[in-house]
C-alpha cells in the first residue's frame, strides 16, 4: 500500500498517520462532549446567527442577544477629528520642558509634512487632578475635573499617519475603504430597543463632516440598513404631512401602506434587498413621528442648556456642538444603541479640526473652547440621571502628534506610534492610566495597544466577542478587528 494513502491532511498539523489520527479523534470527541455539556448548562456564550439576521431584514433593528452578559447597553463615541495632540491634553511629559528647543536625540529628520524641527514643551500648563492626582492640561479644564472617572489608554498605535486612512482604521479596523464601521457592526449584532429610531446615529459637527466622511458611519459590505443615520441638532427632522391631514389620518395611511408592503414582501420571499428597503422606509416614517420631539430642545430646562453651553449666543459653533451633546443624551435615553458624536470637520490647515500643524496653540484654544464644556456636561448629565451605569462614553482621535515642532512652524506633525484615547462609564475602572509612551511622548513603549484592542474592548463591554462577530464577504469571514485584537482588561471594572 502506498504510505501516503495511510495519511490524512489535518489543517494546521501537516500530514498525520493513522495512529495520530485516531489519538486526536479521541481528544476531539471528548471536546465535543464537553461542549455539549457546557451548552446544556448554559455556560457557553450564544453565537449570533448571521443567516437569521439576514432573513429578518424586514425587522433589522429588532433586539438580538449578545454573546455574554454585557456591562453596557449603549455607547456614545466622541470622535475628535484631526488628531488631537496627546502632549497638550492627557499625556504629561515633563522632560519636554528640559529638552525644549533642542533637537530630538535620534529623532527623524523628516516626518509626514516635511523636515522636523526642535522639541517643543507642552503649550499648556499641566496640574494634578482629583483624588488620583493625574496630570492633565489646562486646555480642557472641565474634562480634567472628571479624571477620577476615566480610564486612559496612553499607548495606542495606528496603522496610518494620514487622516483619511487613519479615520478608517479607527472606525472600521481597516485603512482601506469599503469596510463596516463599528456602529454598523454593533447594530448588526444587537439591534436596538427602540424600533422608532435607528440603532446607530451619527451627530455631525456644526462645521461639517470629517475627512473620510461617510466611511466613519458606513455599513461597508453589511446590509445597507445597518449604516449610521446622520443627524444634527442644527438640522432637526420635522413632522411632514399634507395640509388638512390630521395625525390620526396620517397614521391610518401609514398602516395601510405597511399592509401593502407586507403583501409585496410575501410575494417575493427571500428578497433581502427588498426587505431592507421596506424596513428603511418604514423606519423613516416612524422617525417622522418620534424625531421631532427628540430634536426639540426647547423642552430642556434653562439650567441644562446653560450647563452644556447650548445657550452661548456669542459662540454659535460651541452652542451647536453643545446641542448635539444634549441630543446624544436624549438618544441613549430612548434606547439608541450607538451614537457617534463628531467634534471637528475637514478643512486643510486644521482650521475646523484638531490638525495642529502650523499654529497649534491658536488652533487648540479655538477647538477646545468648543469641545470641553459640552462634553464634560454630557458625562455629568448622564451620571446624574443614572444613565452612565449602562452607557459607555468613549473619547477618541485617529492618532497623536510628534514631540517636536515642524521646521519653520509652531505646530506638531502626525504621530501614529503612541497616543491617547479614553473610556468612562459602564464597565470601566475609574481613575486608571494604562500604557506608557517614552519620556518625550514619541512612541508607546509599555503595554502597547493597536486600535484593534481598543475596539475589541468596546465590543466586549457590549457583551460581544470580537473574534466571533463575523460576516462572510468574498469568501472571507470578516470582523471589525481583522485577525488581531485583545481586550484591554486592565481598564475594566
């Protein structure tokens, strides 16, 4: 007999002889038995059924169970577009004072936008905050007061030093276009508790959209029904009806249309695109009834508007962002699963965002005055209402900045090798600083975490295993974290 006929190809183990095969088969049978027993006892996490989700596209936002018991029910992501400098905000580097205006030892001669200049001290004073005594910048005094409630990750890295691809990497796990955003993955996995609102809402900055625009809230190859719904307090949705038509008559017409749609769907079984299209139209109709009430901030007490800065008539951009922050709170109050709150919009030179290449301090004075008070008020408001127990708040940016100024400028170039993002709220340890960059803040050197880990942790807090949340596309089981990612357990409560 041909010796090769006695062998079997066993994935990951090369060729296996008959004895080895039988031995491993016995082990495998034991594993099957153990899996059965664990499943019968309810000790295995549930596995979302992608085919079941796709088959139910007539009800795409229907709540679905997570893999395991979640710490958070909702997420608000504050996305500061343009790459906020960690050295002017959260990552205190006193050595930069000693090395100020000197060349960086062993530093690069050229970076993203050109020749590197000398090292530059932080442009704002740092001081100890709260019970932890963490050093935080005076640039963001309102957020600094919340340090004791925040878990900082100081050692994040990105795969790109260019804004568009880096935004993609943060939002989708890939630097290339065409992949689903984190909010779309979450809507696909979990749905939402409020069937009159989307599972995923993106609140756009009053100044416009981030550089990569809809990639940050797009559904990629997931069904289009899971993409984010863009919205802004500056452009509220209003109830639309013909003159003379009462709300009751309008609702009766919608019910009739729903019955006709259902008959049409039954006549075309298995048509996923038709089901998704009908579901989207029906959701849009329901939103016409539910959204105007949510958008009407005139019902908010004056002290709330004042706390957020939404009544600041002298600073309309800040007031607009503040109104978006109030809207984010109102959305999670009503069960919206994932809210993306943008601070900053695309414009060359960083005039509308945090891209501080040229006149960093002048630019950051302007941008921080928009971000700080409203974002801090949002977290306080969530806590006072008891919502922070079930809501995860994430602050993030696509990468950081270099410790030296660009040659001939008063700003810092792009730095994907070590920067800070943070989380607070449901499931998060309070007052934690995890990960370390070197003494000048150039690169992460301890507990280094690619952004895959940050997204894996976000999913984990929602009860989702990032390795099992998958969707087959072009023959590949795709996921938010590609084939990487580990939960950052050091920041979990």
